[in-house]
C-alpha cells in the first residue's frame, strides 16, 4: 500500500492542535472484519481519532454477532454489529443502544456453490446441505431469498457453521452450498477457485452495520462518544472523496486479495445515519424470528428505545430521520 508521509504529518500536527498532549481514556471497539467497517480503519490510519483527542483500540472479530458478545462480556466498550444481532439481543436486554449506522449494503450475503454440482438457482438447493452462520444476517437473507423464489426454507436441513469453517467444508464436499456474508463469502470463493459459482438472489434485504455501546458507557463517556462519531463521520466523508486510498487501507488492514474490492466495494454505502428504515427492519426481523420460533419471547420490544439519536444529532443532524 502506498504511504503519504506528508499527509500523515499534517494530520498529526492537526491532532496536536486539537488536543495538545491531552487524550481521553482509551475507547475499545470490537470491529467486524468486513469491508463495511472501512470507516474505522480509515479513521485509525488517517489519524482522525487522534484529531478528536481520542485514543482508540480496535479489536478485530469475525462478525457482528461475536463483536457484540465481546461488548456484553466487558472485553470492549463498543461494537460494530448488523441489524439482526441487535434484534435478537433486543428481546433479551435493554442495557445497550445504537449510536449510528455507518454502512448499508444490499448484496452482502452470497449463495456459493460448485459449478459441477449443476445448481443454477436458489430453488435447486432444496434437499441440499446448505451451511449458514445461524443467528446472523445471512440466515435472515437466506429465508427472504427462499421465499422470493418460491420454496420454504423451513423444510431444508440447514447446517449451522462458522464462516471460517466453510472453505474447507466446501472443498471436502461436506456441504453443497454456503450462505454467508462478506468477506467470508469471498474466502469461500477463493478456496474453490474456478469451481466457485454465486447464485443470483436479487436484492431482498438492506443490511445495515451499526455502532453500539452499553448505556452505562454512554452515560459516563458521552462527550467521548460525540468525538468518536465525529471522527467516523469524517472518515465516511473521506471514503466518499478518496475511494482508491480507502480501498488500499481496507485491504492492508484485513490482508485481503485486491480482487475482493472488485466483487464487493460497489455494494457499500458509507454514511453516518440513524434512520426510520433501521427501525422498520428491526421490527420486520422480529416478526420473522417469532414466526420461525427462533426466540421464546413473543413480545416484540420497542426497538425505538434502543436507538440513541442524541450523539449523532450533535455531529450530523441531517443523518437522524427517526419518527417518534
């Protein structure tokens, strides 16, 4: 990756002016290792956290469901997570809040098969061994894909599998298909090489990636949360204006093949928002979870109570479109 020392020196000087030798106590964030987390990698690399007087520690984790578990376990103070784990945890606890969405994507979940298995459409997966990381956005997306193509996912023998186990499972023919989010989907395709094939799915679900924290953390570090969200907002603006350098920062951080960008980047929309569409998605997902008996509590929570707009309003008021 190319380095631009002059830019970094200038940013360092600006950071010194913004907070001359004084930094807030460290903020730790569990960050899902996905292209959707690019604002965090850019903010770290380009000194945007330091500009706000923040010392931030990013902890990589494989997906949002694991990131939020790290936060609940007290290992980090904030986490990045997609909408589905927010929905599931919203049934069980009320001690966390969403500060902002920072990225949306329409085609994050891919259905990957082997070319020589004669599977050309999602409906051909009926009776096949399909691996999915259950309890994640990929499970919800797969159900929507199935219903949109006229078959019932409930009659299938779906296999709960961790994303990191899918490449070998496909290579050894233990499964016939993998339904999984990026960049795990890209790694499955890499492992299969020329035998990899993605099935057409259409846009069935807009995935959101969000920044969450515990309410006690928010209450004790409110000013730092404003600085953090401001740094991330600056990062999203930087990504929009400097996509090529932002891609390089992402690839360098995740150690990914540049081909990943070709397959996934166009689907990412980086913006700091807290919107009514997130609330609608959470409610729709909750009805799905109840219908599929994925949770024992059938009382849909008031998800509006989990959305905390006050921080983003101080940074980007136009990004808050919640209707109360």
